[in-house]
C-alpha cells in the first residue's frame, strides 16, 4: 500500500482509469462481435452500419489513449478486409 499522499491519489486514479479502459475495451469487443455476426448472417447493410460504429469507437479509443493508433488502424483494416471479401462473395453468387 502507498504511504505518501500523492501515491495514494495516484493509486485511486489508476484504478479508476483501469476500470474505465476495461469497460471501453469490452464495449469495442462486443461491437466487433455484432459486426461479425451480421457478416456471418450475410446481412451486409447492417454489417456496414456496424462497421462504421466499430471504426468510430476505435478512433475514440485512440483519442482517449486506450488503444495505440497502429493497433486501431490494423483492427479497422482487418475488419474492412473481411467486409469487402463478404461483399465480393455476395456479388459473385
């Protein structure tokens, strides 16, 4: 346990941030799962709308310092790649 006043405050702040970051990351994961479920159900309109939501959340996470910008960019890129692949499959069939 911290002994100094400033260390006690730092501990309180870091715990608060940890919980906030955890909740945000959990929300992002949930939204990504929703997107993937729409893709698997071949509902491309809903998938595209959900992809925009995920993209927005990832950008917000970067601005809040929860995600590194490269991690967010990689995730967005992979999700768009999956979406484009599903869209191309749908148009060829």
